[in-house]
C-alpha cells in the first residue's frame, strides 16, 4: 500500500471539520457523560484519489485545560481506507521513544476526540482517555485515538451504539490495528471508556487479530444497552477493568462493573483496579469531569493501565 505524507496546512482541517460538525451535547463519556449519543449535520468527505491511500498530516492539538499535559506531543491526523468509500480517522501520537506497543483509545459519547477553541485552534475534549492520551505516548506507546469514520453517506455525526457493535466497526478497527503494525507496533491494546467500552467489549469477542494482546474497560457501561454484560461472558483474551468506586453515573455504577468483571470467564488474564479519590466534580455525574472520568486521579489510573499492558500485576486499588 502506498503511504503519502501530506504536510500542507490547508489539509490540516480533517479533525477540525469533524469538530465543527460534531459540536453539541455529548453522550456518555464524551465531553460529557451518560446521556444518549447525539448527532450533528453530515460532513462532506474530502476529495480523494481513486487509489486508496493513507493520508497523514501534522496537526497541533492543545491539551484540555482540566488536564494540561502533552502540549509538546507531535500528532498526526490520519485517514485510513477501510471499506469501499470509507475512511477511518485516527489522531496519532508517536514519540521518539515509541516502542513496539500501541493503544487504540475509544472515547465515549459521540466519539469526537477534539473540538475547536474560541481562537480557531483545536483542543482535546475532556473525555478521560482523550485528555490523558499523552500519558500513553509518554510511556512509549504508539497512541491512536479513533473517531467516527468518514463516508459519503453519513447522516449521523455520532458513533451510534449500533455501529459500535457492527461488522463495519470490526473491519474499520482491524484496519487501524494493521496500520499500527505497519508503524512498528507488535502488541496492540484496545482501551475504551464509558460508551467506548461497548466498542471494546464487542471487539474483544470478534477481533482475533494476532497482534491484539488485550482489552481495557474503564467506567464500563452496564445499561442502555446492556450489551457489555453479554459480551463479557464471551471474552477469553486478557482484560483489565478500572472503575471509580464513587462513579455516580446511573449507567456505569461500580457494583455493576464488579458484576460484569465476575462474569468474564477464566481468561488468560483478567484484573480489576478500583479507583478512589480525586477532585470534586465539575458538572454532571455522567460527565467526564467527575469520578466517572477519573478527575484528579488520571495519572494513577493510567499508570495502572500501563503497568498491566507491560505485563505487571496492577494494584487492586489506586488513589491520588
């Protein structure tokens, strides 16, 4: 496959276009939390060559002010051809110390990882995985944040529950895994939070990719729909769950997360990290800036996940 490195700034707006069109109320675990995913007007797919190519452009993205880390981090806006007429968007971070492990991060809500600033720049959303994504890159992981794929017929600018559990999603994510392998990754881990755990739980039952080595569920969605529960009983690959004991979101209760964990069969490896403490909430109980989004305990939570992916036994409990 032909890889084209595109550095022209007039094409830097791939994610910017998405942000313009996807602004609005967020669903569970996005900029906000536990409400239903919402849509926005459809985007027009940028013109492409008829020959499928991977297009990649350098992009400057500001960290979210609630967790200002990784401002220096070099990022790329990547379009991957996945299905006929479809491009999967990836916000890629790869540092000079990147090793042979990679993470794919699945945000909740409507699946949008960046938004526009009042000055016309781009900024990470408050979603716990998105705002903390620099921590994975700093730990040496090739880091990919995925968003809604672009196609010429999209009418709903949010990642629906149906898409998250579809063969289309599986196909798109296999393409992302293959891309990361081409970037040097030998071990890939899928990490989701809130509604993003629906993606990860489903993919854990169908992926069967030799380079995918484990799955991580944080602030696991237990209701609306209850599908994570049913997928959990079929997960046999290594899995880690991390959940805040004071998660006040009505669809991501701590007790439900423990029950889901207990329903996972005796797999190669499964671990659970209980998180406590942090900063007072700054909004809704299902919002990203609350215990639901690990506010004030991001460093410890992500460090436990990194340890697990590096083969260590994570602590059973973390706090600031």
